[in-house]
C-alpha cells in the first residue's frame, strides 16, 4: 500500500517517472563525513566541530530509533561546514528526523563537487530511502541522481534547486526571489530613492554562479534597483552590473573582499562617497565590510546581507552592516521533515508553489518559506527572543 502510494506520488511529481517497486533495503549507516573545518570564524568552527562530534553518536542512536519506529534511512547532503548556516541546517534536520524516528546519514562536502557526488552515491548504495540534498553546483548531480531514480529513491532539493535532472521530486527553500526584492527595497527605502535628489553610488556583489539561487537573489534585487539605475539616480561607478561580473565564486568572503579592494581603489580612493553595496548574502557582505574597513574613509554605506550569521549580526550591532535577511533554518528543517515524513509514509509532500522553479526538465513542486529582514531594530526579537541565538553569542 505504502509502496503503491509512493509510486503514485513520484509519478505525479515528475510526470513521466515509471516505478516498479519502491523502497530500499536498510544497511549499516555510514558515518557522517568529518569535513575538515576551514571556517573563518571561531563560531563556525565550534558549530562545525559540534556537528561532526554529534554525527557519530547520533548515528548510533538513530540506528536504534529506526528499529523501534521502523522509520527508514534518510540521506542528508550538505554543501559545506564553512558557512554557519549549513551547520545549523544539517544539525536541525538531523535532530528533527531522528525525533521522528528516522536514521540519518548526514554528510558535508567541503564545497567540493566530486566529494558531494560520491557522498550521494554512498547514500544510494547504503540503503537510504530518500535523499535531501543542498547542492554545491546545481548542474553537477544529474548523473548520480540517475542512480537514485533507478532505485526509485525520492529526492528533495534543499534550499538550492538541482538543475537538469528529472530525479528531483520536490524543492524546499525560502522564497529566493523575495530575498532579493527585500534587499533591493531596503536600499530603495533607506536612500529614499523616490524622493531624494541623489544621485547615489552603489556597487553590486552576488553569489556563486553555479548556485541557482544566486540568480534569483540578484534578479529580485535588480528588479527593484534597475529602474533607478536607468534613471541615473543610482550610479554604479565601477560599471560592473552584469551577473557574471558581480558573481562571487563559492560565495567566498576573501573573493568578495579582493573584488571590493579593487573597486575602491579604482573608484572611491579619492573620497568619492559610496552610498550602498548590494550584497546577496552575509559571507560576501563580510568581505565587503573587511575591505571597507581597510581601504575606505568616507561615510559607511548601506550594506545588505542574508543568513544572519553571527559575525554579521555583530557587525549589524556595530553599525557596519545595515540589514540581513533572516531565514530561520529551524522553519525550513521542520518543513522538510514534514515532507520527508509524508513521502516515507506513502503520501504527498506539502507544496505551495507549482509554477516558479523549472529545473530544465520541468517545474519542480516546491515549498517556499517566507524570509524576513533583520536590522538593528528588530534583531533581538527575531534572533534572541526566538531562541535562535543566545544574547552571549552576539557579544
Ligand atoms: C543560500 C544562502 C547562502 C548561500 C551561500 C545560498 O544558496 O540560499 O542562504 O548564504 O547559498 O552558502
């Protein structure tokens, strides 16, 4: 019965998927990856180490749980421990899946595509019955996911859409386009672009070109800002405006910092005021802030971000970053666990968008969580009162 429903679900989700029998055998869990930590913050180091330590013990406990609850084994593939958020995503999901009775194989891939592919292959071959994957490069998983499809293992793309594969059953994320529009609107409102005379100088920094999300973030922000650029109210002095030029490989803080160093020395070293920097996320914002601190002497610009990483919230409190988008990883993890549970029990996963995310093989049914913006006025309520961080984390 369960088998039949799962087949129906996959067939609905991906239209042409033909299934002859579902589910996979269980086998001894592979231990979670001990990705070497190369984090650039002490906080991230601690989080990563905690996660790695927890993984082993949790695997053992989960195996026992699985027997008791008969839940099954779920593979969770995360891109890297370098960024604080993925550590939170991974550990939240592991805790919630285990509480729901599932065994969890949680892996981090050090932002290395080949590592992620082989981790997924291991998950498929070690009896995982469902995969939750936050891809490093959305275009690089097609081949390995063919194997998942052959074994009728459903795949949920987590946060980042997996492109050009018909093995993806669902997508769960925060509304990526809305993240970008909120960043653009923040800059528009802070500079009062509809009323102030201007012109204002702005520079643009977005994320990794292999991450499908980056185009949504940048696209959403530019849909708000482009009309002001066209009207001459916003000026990009560097002239760097197209996605490929303003992208940041691997969302690297150091790469964003080096690019900003060059932009400042070519355009703002003479005292020209920089009014705003659109940064698509916190790791790139941190690079921009480091660069400004070292090279820029004018009034501090408005700087956007995303993730509410601890280092960036501290900078927000210190007046060095204006806002960050808060994507409560607890919300996303809970939603994904709900989706996993529904699929594993033979039902359909909850979705709220069946139009937006076409991965090149068709629209992937999605659940989009709503992001909110945090700034110095509301961070306490959003981040501390909600228990996301302790006050001491931010000191
Ligand atoms: C995520 C962001 C994150 C970025 C870098 C994106 O796919 O949606 O939250 O900041 O990757 O890891």
